[in-house]
């Protein structure tokens, strides 16, 4: 419990009365949002300090090892020479979604020592409470979330092992979960005489897998058995676990609602931002709802504006081709291959802008460039854990270059998913400085990379893969909104109404832009929101059912048509199509005076982006039959055909005898 004696200081240096009670959201004097930064104090010494103590006249000890910085506007103490223990945190800064970061050091107030390392971004909520361990949350988690947690741990195994930190993933109390996301309290060095392997990880997982959900228990047990009894490779475990993850995720329905817009801002002369989709202009695009992009151009008039629009056009062109390839595959495309393809696509975009710079003989700071943050929801067909075929594996791929950002927002939390490519981040990655100290530099926010400044080989890219398994909002934005932590401060006011169904995605986009113009107001702003819903929708029966023979006849007709369509499909080599993508002609005429529709590009099969034709036929049929019969069974039949996943979930909740009347899954 927070001590009522603690107060917190406003971060505004010009505030006349900066002292405020703990728990207030804004400063009573100047209305600046208050920063309540909870820290994890490492080491045995910090665990001995009594809650209620104030350390170094600054840090309030809330509970055991959880401290509150009551003066967050001041830089923390950092020694000139960084201790060895802090280096791993800096090297792994790119993994900040899962790992805490070094904040500073503090003395215990009695022994004049500075061996208490304080960590920020620890798994502590905004009220000072620590998130639960995996063990505590395991039995209440869904099947897909259980597999997803293990998959994240496996992804961390390699980078942590390379730095001798794999023990961090074997200490159960160290593994915390914030919803879908696995987060570590701190990093533990593996003793030099202790050789840890996947066998140790498998033995740790054995206790959890024993109580896994029925639909994934057997698959997890087989994977863990291989880890414990054979010298299996990391890639082989990842492949098996990924297959189980996608099969379990596909059990859920997935509905995506997307909207985006860009705004010049109150004082700018021109808009150098570009985004996709943009207001109502892109509603007929085949990529709509699966691809979202925000670009922030660099280079002034006829520079940044051109670069950002070139990037959006080029990305759309290539993603059309990529999704067409994925759709034609008979087997799952691995995350590694998709990440490689997306990385190659961004390098092509970079070279398109570079080529334009070279044509116009732009040099140095005259060269145009752009940031980018893009998200791609890849719909792959997969047989689910319960045996029926789904048309979407719920995969979401995220890439960013520069300082445009992506956030994942639910009713309970707001998570920053990307890491900025700026000087402050570079200093941390190279283990030269702690982040808070690096922010003091005058060039802290200067970009270290963007698309178009140099050849593609110099780009340092990281493509992240996520699984959409909960309702939430994916927010992409330029720094016109994200500057000064506006998203972190206002997400509850601007995102939760959408999640509660009280506001449309389109209205939310406009509200975020208005907030940026009001609170920041010194730049262009672009916002793209994707509302992801996996919770099922239910149809309430209100009229008598249709005769059973009518339903069966329509089902048979639809199945025959589907079989005819499947016979007409032809598979092509993924390798050959990928080469076509990488060999795209960089001399394509992407001049801004030419409309995007004039660019010839492969179209995505309609079954990938739009509802299948059979869905449209059923809607038309439903209208006619509803007028003639007025039966609820028609609605249920249409639901079964259009939203098979949601329908089957409803059936599984019915009594056993009633379930026998439900149509088969295939």
C-alpha cells in the first residue's frame, strides 16, 4: 500500500507549486500530467529496506523492492564508469518489450553504497503492484495464451544465452505476465561452471504443461518431452511450438476495423506525413484492414513529402505480391521466411527513395528520407487444434525505421511495441550510457536511420511477430502524436470508448489527431488505428426455425461450389514468386503526378481480403428467405457459413444433446 506521507513532484521545471499528492493524474498548479514511475530495486540489500522508507531523499519504498521515484523530472544518479552488471541491460535494449531497463543507482542511506541498481519498465502496473507470475496466471489463461507465453520465452532464449543470461528464464518468480506479454523482473547471470540447455528449459516447463488446457496439452507434452529427452535444436522446438500456437490461435474469430488519417497541424506549412489507409480514399483497396502504414517524411518541401508517399506506394505494391504468394501456399509459411520477405521489401523501398535522390543529385542533408512504421496482418489457412480449417492464423508482423511508433492498447494497459532509432537509443545499445542520461544530450532525439538516406545494406531492421489473441487496438502514429508521451498519458480517455463500442474507429482517429494538435501542435500528425476483436458475436433467436431440409439443401449446394473452386486453384512455387518480389524494377515510375491506380501490380485473391462470394450469395438468399419464412435458422445458417469460428464456439457452449444438431465443422 502506498504511504499517504509520500508526495510527488511535477516534471514541469517552471511550475510554481510542484508538490502533489501521490495518485493525482495532473499537477494541481500547472495541469502538467504527473509521472508516477515505479522502479524495481535489485539485490539483497534493497530487499531489507522497510516499506515506507524514503531512500536518498527521493525514492519512496512502496513494498519489498518496489520503489517510486518522487522526483521523476531529475536525472537519476549514474557513475562515470558503468558497472559490469548493468551492461547486459543496455545490450538488450531492443528487447525492452520483455525486459526492464537500467534506470540509475541509489544508496541505501546507511552504508554510503551505490550498489542498488534501479530498473524501469519492470513488470509493475501504474498503481505500484507487481504483475503475476506465469505460474499464478497459468490455469486461468486460455489455451492460445498458454502456448504464446512459452513461445515468447523460447524467442528470448537465444539472445539471453548469448550474453550468459539464460538462467533468467528458469527462475519462476522472475517470469511475470502482463496480459499476453511475458516480462522479466531482472536479469540473472548464469554461473560460468553451469551449462544450461533446452533440457533445463523443458524441465522448467514440465510443471506448467501438466495443467495446460486440453486442446493444447498433448502437443505441449510432446514438445517438452523432446526437449528433455533428446538433443533437439532450438529451431526444431520453435517450429513445433509455432505450429501449435497458430493452430490454437485460429480457433478464435478475428474481425479487423481500420481507419487512418493525416493532418498538417496548426503551424506547419506543408504535410510531410503519409499513411495508409487515409480517411475514405482507400476503402476499396484489396489490402484494406490487413495493412497499415505511417510515414513521416524528412527533407522539407518536395523532399519529405515525396519520400513518405513513395514509401507508402512502394510498400503497398510489394505487400500485394507477398500476400498473393502466401495465399497460394499449401503449407504454413514460417515466421522466419515472412520476416525475411518483409525485410527485403523495406530494403527495396529504401532503394526506391535512394534512386530518386540520386536522380535529382541530392547530397547530404538535401537527401529526402522518411520514417516508417507498418503492420501487416497475414491471413494463412491452418487446421485448428480441434480439427477444422480456419482461414486466418492471427499473425501480426510489425516493422519500424525511425521514430514513428506502434502501441497495443487494451482496456487494462497500453504497451509501446517499437523502439525508436535515435541517438539516445544508439548510446544505450552500444553500452555507452543509461537511457535517462542519454536523453539529456541535445541531439538525443536525432534519428540514426531512416528510409532513403543510404544504401539498403546499411539498414538495421527488426521485424517483430505477434499473435492477436485478445481484443485491442493497434495504434500507429508519427511523432506528432507520440512526442511528450501523449499516448501513454491519454490512452484511457481515447481508446477505451472504442473498445467499449461507444465510439467508432474513425472518430477515434480524429480525436487522437485533435489531441496531438492541442497538446503538441508543432508537427504534422498521422494516426492509423486497427481495432482487433477476437471475442465472439452472438445472434439472439427471435423467430421460428427453417425446415431442416431447406438448410441441408443449401449446405450441400455451397459445398459443391466450394469443391469446384478448389479444383481450379493452382499452386505456384513460393521461392519463384519471392524472387519476383526481390527483382522488382527499381526504375518503376512512381512519380507523384501519376495516380496509384496506374501502377501495375498483382492483385490479391478476393478470398484473402474480402468476404467470399459464397458469403454474398448467402446474404442475398437470407434476405429473400427471411421475408418468406422469417425463421431464425436462416440467421444461424448464415452465421455458420460466414463466421464459422464464432458459430462453433457457440455450439460448444450448448448442452451435449443440442450440440449433436449443430452442422459439422467441415
